[in-house]
C-alpha cells in the first residue's frame, strides 16, 4: 500500500472545533477591538470609516462597497494571510507627483475625470516618494486603457511624473511577494466565506465631510514644508510656517572681512 492508501486518522472533536474557530483565526481583529460581535444579530459589527483624523488621502468618484479599509487593517495586524478575491481583481494606475503643486493639480484632474481614484501624501515607510495618485480599475485590460489616458493627461501637468500599472495593494506584495508569483493558500476561500458570513458590512459612501477635506489639504502643505518642497511657497504666500532660526554666518564673515 502506498502512503496515500493509508486510512486517515479520525479528526478529534477538539481539532474540528479549532479548525472552524472564527474568533481564533481572526483573534488580532477581536483583540484590537476592530471586530465585535453583536448579541442581537450574531454578526460582527464593523466600525464606520473616516472617523479618525490620520487620513493622508482625498478620494474622488469612489463607488460604494470597496472594503479596502478592512483588508488593510487585517494586513496590518498580520491576521489575513491571503489576498481576497476583490483585491486580486483590483488593478491600479499609480502616479507619483513630484511636487505639492503637481499634487493639487492631479487632485483637480481626478475630481473632474469621473474615475475612481485618490491622491495624497505618502506616509508609508515602505513606499518611496512623497506623493501618490491612484486610479482604480477592475481588470488588466481596463487598467491598460486607463494608463494610456492618465499618462496623456498627466503629461500636461508634468512629464516628469512617473506613471505605472500595478495589481492589488503594495501591502500584499510586501507580505506575499510579487503579485505575478502569488500562491493562494488552500484554506483561503473558506475563511473568506466565513468573513462574508459573519461580518455586517457597512456600505460607505466614501465621501469625506468638508472639515476633513480641509484638514487633509492642510496636512499636505505641512508635509511639503517638512520636506522642503519648493512649491510650498505657492500655498503660503512665501511666508514660513514656522519661525526660522537666527543665523550668524553672515555676521561672522563680515567681522572676518573687516578685521
């Protein structure tokens, strides 16, 4: 008899429970307070998005229903372990504005384009560059068509703006390697089905309140000032955001010359 002909050992009731333990599988989400079961519905009630003030992005024309916030939260807590179906079909055109001036111009273009998109400052340590602009699509072909159109429009803003096509989020490539080499775990579909079964998904309009838009725009300018972006002066009337230090080198050189 071959090894695969051997009768399988019966699974114990304990192991059966452990293999189906939703709370154990996603315990970091429960421990962080992001997941909480409702005693009324037996569902996990999801918190509303955009109730925090650390958002670096401004969104334009986003369709309701994207669950990016949930998946990224699970990735950050190292408890997802796979790329969800909706993320595997997500393709993006990504641009890197080089200055604050370009960032605001790209934001204006995004609002008028009708495309699902966002842009803002890059605060992630594993992403190179100060600014980012993202255009969302649902297939490789749609992304390619979007790339051609976006590249042409951004050339009018700045030919020096890099533009690329990519698949899914950078966080997935950071944790799972290149997207073209991704191997889907055998139990991933089961656990994704469990998430859909137990989570009470809120339908977000993905629209920020006006005070948050103002706060994010100011954050962009503060960010550009910190990084000595020369175009920040266009947004401050060339006035410093913070008092400069008093310097002595000119005084010293004058004293040396006069001595």
